[in-house]
C-alpha cells in the first residue's frame, strides 16, 4: 500500500514509513532518546529529500518527547527552571543552525557536513558510553561498588563563573552561562542534523553538570519538546518543507513503538541498556564512516537548489 | 495507402494549385494530438502512470504524395528547473562533493520516443535542432569549469542519473502507427515525477525531414486532500506549522493516556 506525500512530492510505501517510525520509536522508548539520529539517515535512505526529512521529523520528535515528558512531569521530575535556561540558549543555537543549514546547502557541502558531524558526534559518544557501561558491568561482576557520578562537596568545574542560579530539583547551584552555551550548541547541532539532541543533552547534564540521571532525562525531554516544536514552526514558515502526512505517519509508529520500548527497557539493567545504545550509535557512525572511505556507487549527484523559493 | 490513391491525391493537389495559383506549401499535413485527459490528478495512491497520446494525421487536399512511410517522434518536457550535478572527489582520504555543473532551466522530466531507432529517422543536424533523443537534448550550463574537468562527463552523468530515476526516457518503440494516419505515443510518468505542466510535441517525419508538428499539454496536479495540504502549507504557513505542533502535542498526550491505562 502506497501513500503520496504532498510536500515531499513522492509516493512511499505506507508500511515502510510506519515500520521505520515504530522501530525508531521502540529504540527511543527503550533508551530514552529521541531517535532522530537514526530517523534522519533511514528516511534519507528511503529517498525523501533531506530538507523535508529534517523538517518533518521535528514534530514527530516533539510528539514522542511530549509523551515522555508527561510521564516525568507526573512524577515531578522536570526541573522547569533549568529547562528554561537551556531553552533560551537553544533558541539562539537553532537560529544559527538554520542559517548554517542553508549556507551549507548553497555551497553543496550539506551532505558532507551532516556526515562528518554524525561521524564525530556518534563516534565520540558511542565510544565514551561503551567504555562507561562496560566499566560499570565489570565493577558489578567483581563485586566492587559502581563508581559514583556525584561526589559529595564537588561543585563542578564551572564554579568560578558569574550569574549563578539555584536549581533545586537538579541539586545544582551554578552559573547559567555554561547551561546557555550547552543549549545553544545542542540547538545548532539539532537544527542542522534534524535531531532532538537527547543523546547529547542527557550525558552532558549528567557528566558535565552532575545532574541526577532521572532529572537530566526529564529536563532533556522538556527541552526537546520546546525546541522541536519551535523547529517545526520555523521550518514550516521559512523552508516550507514540513510534510504533515509524513510527520503523522512517523508519529503513529513512533508513539506506539516507544511504549513497547519503554516496557522492555524497564526489565533491563541500566548499564546493559547503555552498552546496547552505545553499540547502536557506533553502528550508525560506522555506516557514515564507510560512506566516506568506500568508493562511491554514484560518483555524481543531482540536486535542485531552492526548489521551494 | 495504395498507389492509385496517391495518384488521386496528387491529382487533386495539382488541381487545387492551379485554381489558387499558390506555391507548393512546405507542409500539407496537419497533426491533431488527442489526450484522454488534459490533467492527471495526484491522489494518495499515485504510483506513476502511463500517458497515451493519439495523433491523427490530417491531410488536406493539398497533401503531396510521400514516397515511403511516415516516421514519428514525440518529445515530452516536464517543468523546467535549475539543476546542479556534483562530482565526488577524494579529499584527505574521504569522498566529498567536488566540482559541479549547473544546468539552467533543464527539464525535470524529458522523454523522447519514436517508432524506430532515432538514427534511422533523422540526421544529427535535425536531431540537434529539435532535441530528438537524450544525446541531443540541449542543456544550458552556467558557470565555468576548471580546465581539466570534462564537460561531457558531467552531462552524461546528469542524463544517466535522471534515467536511473525514470525521469529521462528514451525509446524507439514508444510510438506505434495504428494505421497510415493514426499514431499512438505512450510514455511513462514515474511516481517521483514533479507536478506541473508537461508539453507534448509530436513531429511527423518523412525521409528525414519534418513534415508536420502537433502539440498538446497535460497538467499533473495534486488533487483532493493532497492539494489542500499543499495549498495550506504555501498559503498559511504559520497556521500549517502550528497545526503540525498541535498534532504532535495531541499525539504525545493521547499516547500517554492510552498506554497508561493498559
């Protein structure tokens, strides 16, 4: 069964798109990430133009993040204050990212930039996560207590910076500047790569700012809902590339898959989950690496610049 | 047409000429191109289509006799857009996009179809003049390439990539003569073909020269729900964007409720 995507102007297999949405939703529910880092390459691979993919999946990511954020809000695990500071940086970063996106598209290096960014980000994070998860597993096997993430009396590296603020839920008293900078960096990366950035936000909050894991996930979900809604609106009004039919199909698959992923995830150990996610991230990074070094199948590519203007 | 028939036509022609005192007209045939529909609606199940154009050769009394049968070529051009071809080059061990060639106003879709091999129908000069065949499709370029880059390689790659996508078509069997004066041209529009106006140009040839031309056009338009969505995204982008956000929030909220009860 096929369905015509009115903005992408292309006919796709309905079950393929639903399947991709469900699979990515399952993974995002399992690991508590948005899944954009998987969705973008998969959809581009199924023939939809990158501009439409990045714009349309923003609302899908917002939908999945919102259903997750609701669950965290009920258990009052969202630090709205930290989220708001993060979002303020994220908005600036997103605007910069949209500008960078169109610049790279003009000079014809968008594919390269997206590929390299994925390779470095995913490769780096995958290796770090795998190391940490394997370390924890080993420590547990040998009976030693797992290394604590937060040591008593440790105020972190950003202690000397001005504009300090207290974040009760995150058990944090620190300068807002590094938080705004983190929000801006993730906002920029997110709008260029079409990802929510959860796979960056959560580890950054945990490892850099020492925010408790559950609160870090809650803040990340809140941040993702706001920035991805803004991104969706921005793409719809500037690039005119949001395909709402594609978004809807991805959402249906995504929210269903996410629920099953979450229930499977609850039966697994944290370090096992992290190790699996690390392997998955490394696999995606490996695919990008392969594309860069292998002799291309098609040496030439065609693009239609500014189709929508 | 039988030989006596031709003689009769010639006779009528000569009679007409002598009556009107006119010079022999260069083209005495007229082509009427008929399509089953002048627009194709794209709905949610659109998966490409085959378009058939019937062409009738009308001869008036002045038609001169042709020795040998007619040939026919149909050229179909989709909406024109500027398209860029890029070549990947190896840079520090990685494959990156290198030199590019910009084709200004190149057809997004192009089909050249005929009743037999193009080379047998027309000479290279005529083919070049009328874009008969993919090798002879005129593509205007912009910008200059460094001296060592082969222009033809880019052109060939562009055409080959479009052929792979089913957007450039060439066939020497796409046109068939149903009888001496009725011909049928059939060309495929793939699922990824762009919306817009498609111009169909039918050329009737005899002994390597064009004796008549006919034109028609067919519009590929979005219909129903797809059309409304597309219009909304263009005419009310802010509302459209808000709708996508509201949809996301509603879906997320619904998922939260439905699955919590389970």
